[in-house]
C-alpha cells in the first residue's frame, strides 16, 4: 500500500523499515512484476509468439552474417602468401652476408617468419617441376638468384603496413629487388571491408526495425490498459510503478527473441555446413564453420535485451505520461 498511496499516509503511524527489508522488498517487487508481465504474455500466446518470431528472425540475419564474416577473416588470416614479401638478393653475394641479413631481419618485430631459398635449391626445384632438366644441364651458370621469403605478422599484414615493411627491406644492402603483390592484398582487404560495412548497415536497419516493432507493441498494450492505468493513478500510483511491467514485457520480448535467433543461427549454419565442406574439399582444405560459442550467445542475448528495453522505453515514457485522470 505504501507504494500505491504515495503521500496518502500523513498522520498515520508508520513503522520503521530497515535497510535490509527495503532491499528485499525492492527485489521482490521487481520479481513479482517481471513474472506478472511474463504471465500476461502467456495469456496472449498467439500475439506474443508472432512478435517474438518477428524479432528473432530480424536478429538472425545480422548474427548469421557476423558469424560468416568472422569465418572469412579466419580463412584470410591463413593466407600468409597474400602478404608475403619476396626479396631477390644481389648476384655473387657471399654466404656470410646472407647469414647476417637473415639474422638481422629475423629480429624485426614486424616479421613473423623468414624462408631462405638458395639459388641451387631453386634450380633443383625448377628442374624437378618444369620437365626441362636435361636442357638446364647445358647452362653454364645458374640464372636464378637467392631468394628470401618474408612473412609479416598478422598485425603488419595489412596493405599499408606491408608496403612500409617492403620499403624498409629494400634498403638493406644485400637486397637487389623486393616484390609484394600489393594489388591482390588490397583487393582482399577491400572486399572484407565492404562486407563488414554491409553487415553493419543491415544490422543497424534491422535493429531499428526491432526497436520500432517492440515500441509499437508496447504502445498497443498501454492503450489496451488505459482504464487500468487511470485507476492506478487515481489511487496514487507513480509513473515508475506503472511503467515497470511494460519495461519487463520489452525485456522478455528481447530475451526470447534473442534465444530464438540463436537457435535459428545454429540451424542455418548446420544447413550450410555441407555446402562449405564441399567447397573446401575442392581446394583440398578441411574447414569448419566456427564462432557459435558461448561468448557470441551472450552478445546476441545482450543486444536483444537492449533492443527490447529501448523499444519499451521509447513508448512507455511518452504514452504513460500522457494518460492522466481529468
């Protein structure tokens, strides 16, 4: 009664309530209103399920795209050759100078690994793979140079960082020519950036749609209970007390919609796994879709609940305040 009849107990004897009792009453009141809002949703199961289904499917698309982009990034991170730098050493260079170069650049923090291919090793590989072994035997000198393959770290594998590293390596006195497939690397990162931006735009639009859907649903609930809200305000109920059940309704919409979206994502990825396995087999790779872990689940539920509360707050603050007894 003290919650409903604010300021109506003047002159009456009020017992002192301890801080512990106030805290317990606060949580009990919130729990009761949360369960009450869940029960109200259960009593109108058809409408609630339709709303939860729309919210879940709206969140499923950006979540699935996010998981797929993370997997594409995982694949691209394994393409070390895309950012690999080829250093062609100067002719007639001594082996001691080559060893000093390898030891020197191995200490650079930008470099993850180096692979030295001598001119003799390169010539033998060319003989075995080209089929011109007999013809190469007539050559007076080995025309192939000594090559050092430099693999940057993942932090320095971007086009800008790889180009800067290439410029530094070219300045080494033992290096004659340095090559890097910058155009392919830039195309790779450009495609990934476009996909990321597309996922972000789709996610923002669908999240706005979720907020508007929940806001409109809560608005209809408020209008359906207009008479009840008027009676509660007449007996002294505060706006916060009246708004709380509608906020919990938005919470339940967001939570249940997020759970539905999570199961939908799992089913979609399982359905796509056979196609992904078939494509990876063509490239003689064993790749499995990852990213459906507990941390991603928490992110999906957290975003869904946030959207549900945002949509509820959008309607509750305005429409409850507008309902006043005359």
